[in-house]
C-alpha cells in the first residue's frame, strides 16, 4: 500500500521514468512470448527457438539496468533523517523501491500479453497477417505456465536487482593504524594520523636527535669515567631524559635550542602526529579521530575492462569464423557481445576519470579545472552507462555495416529488440546524468553564491561533453570495426 501511495504521489519526471521501465518491460515480454510462439509453431527446430530465447537476454538485461537506474534516481525512496522512527528505515525503503519497480515491470508485462493476444486474434477474432505471423502460434493453445513464467521473468529480475543494489550497507571501517599513509613529499611511513596543512612549518613540531650515535657515545664515555663523575653524569642524563619524556611530542617551550646531555643538537624530524591536547581535568585527549576513508580509485578496473573487452572480441571473431554465411548470429556472437559490453562497462569509470585528468593537464585555467574535477568526481556515476552506450553504439554500427554488405533483412522482431536495448541504454545514461546533477546541486549553488557566472557553468558542462565525446567516439568506432570484420566475411 505504501508503494502504491508513493507511486501515485510522485512527480511527473519520476512517473515518466517509470513509464519508460514499463515500456521496456512490455517490449521484452513481447519478445519472450514471440520466442514461445516460435517454439510452438516449429517443434522440429528446437535449436532455432533456443537461439531466439537466448537473444532475448539482451533486452532483458537492458530493461533490468534501466530499472535499477530509475530506482536509484527516485527521490521518494531515499533515506532521510527521522524516517527510521516511524518504521521507514533503509531496509523498508529498499523494499518499497523493489515493490515499485516490480509494479512498473508487471504493468509492462500485462501490456505485452494483451498485445500478443491481440495479434493472435484471441481478443478480436481476426489474427493479424504479416511477418510476425510465424511466431504467434496461430490456432494453438498457449500453455499458461510457460506464459506466466516468461512474463514474470522481467518483474522478478528487475525487483531482485533493485533490492540487491539498494540494500542497506554498513559503513566501511576506517583503515587501521598500521596501514601506510602518505603526507607531504618524503614524509611517508606508518603514521597513525594524516599530516595537517602547515604542520611541517610549525615551530618545534618535530624533535629528534640529529645523530643516532650520539647517545651511544655519551653512554660509553659515562661508563668509562670515574665513579664520582659517572654518578654525576648518570643523574644529569636521567634528569634530561625525564624532562624529554615529560615534553609532549608536538611542542616545546620557547627559549634556547634543545640539546641532549652529550651536546648534540635536536633537529626537526617527520613526526606526523599533531600536539596532544588535554581535557578540563588535565587528561590527555585525542583530537585526531578516525582517519577519513581513502577515496575509491576508479582506474583500478580499467585494465580488467580492457582484458574482458579483448576476450569478447576474440570470442566473437572465433564464432564469426566458424558460422556459415547465411546462418543467423550464433550464441557465440551473443557471448562475445556480452563480454565486450561488460568490458566497456568496467572500463567506463576509468576512462571518464582519465578524461577529467586530461582536462586538467598543462596549466589549466578555472574552466578546465572545474570541468576536470567534476568529471573525476562523477566518473563512478556516468562511467558505466557511458561504457554500455559505447557498446550498444558499436553493435548498431556493426549491424548497419553488415546490412549494407549483405542486404540482410533483420525483421520486425530484431527491430523491436534493437529499439528496446538502445532506448534503455540511452535512458539509463540520461538518468545517471540527472542523478549526478542533483548530487552536485549544493556545489553549484555555492559557486553561484560566490559570484560564478552561469555561462561558466554551462561552458564547463559543454567542455565535459566534448571531452567524453572525443574519447568514447573513436573508441566506439574502433570496437565496431573490429567486431564487424569477422561477421562481414
């Protein structure tokens, strides 16, 4: 009931995105029902029917991907302070998102069933003649369990993916004190706290002996001296060590330069811990707190993405060489495209991050610096949708080249599948862009309050789009050319 109320009270943009999910679910469900109709019409060709069903995995994955993006961008199901007190914690909101997604996808599945029955003539009594008549199983009874199973596949997969993506996660623990952190240049080590700005130049911040052999020589000379002078030097060194141990690590009293009993001067060293402070009762208090979590690097998956992309192209080349000239694309081609899409999705955040770094190279100005930093910050949001769009554009380019070379007719079902996949990927990219824009709204408002002209922000957005197009455009053409070569032979 709560999911229905939130669905009804949502804004127009949210309703349009849910309508897109329902439309994609309708297209995918119709393709699944057509695969079932082909299996009923051609019982002697189970291999062709299985291949049609396998190719339905592409629109199914695209629909699920769009449903996850729409659920993440839904402002009505985001955790807010105070909602846990009334029973709407992160787990309950995740369940509401999954239920809303299942309702949208179920609506599309019902529309697909009505359309399929209309084409069969079960609703009007007159079946539709045309190219799709061979996959409608005309004059045959549809098995109800198979129809329900195929139509429930899209809502179940979409809701499960949304629940898995939006599940409550515990915050990542801070790195342990033994982990290596890096501060200023040359001051790396096993410090327990990061070095703050200006800590290196603070007066008396670091004290250490300039020579490690000075205490050893002093102790040796003290042991070799007479008993009276040895006791005097020992008492002097004990008082000096007691005063040194009483001195906090982060400061020293003003006055003369400090020295050890042997006369060696104490110089500054690279101690990264700030001065210890005290509470009101004089007890020591640690103000360092837990160290902030290290930001996640988005370029670590770039080599893996390139490796998976190469493997996908290799699988597709092998499948294209072993297939016959007039045969339909085999399951090996589908596997190769799936691996190529996965590789581009993995490499997308890293490529977007590198685009931001390239924009800031060679003495950048304010415009390039702003555009580059925004790209680096948003690489985890828009990188994967960009990679998927690049893969789909490569597939479309390769299919168009194959059509021009062989004059192949793909048919209406192939056109429906292509429209579903392309529409879902583009809609996912636009949804991710809108989500990223809302995430940086506070930063944009702060820049406008500081006096930044709106034209500068628009120019930075155009510069980001141009940089992404300059990187992903040639990559799309290269992947498309490599993928179309084995299919055109």
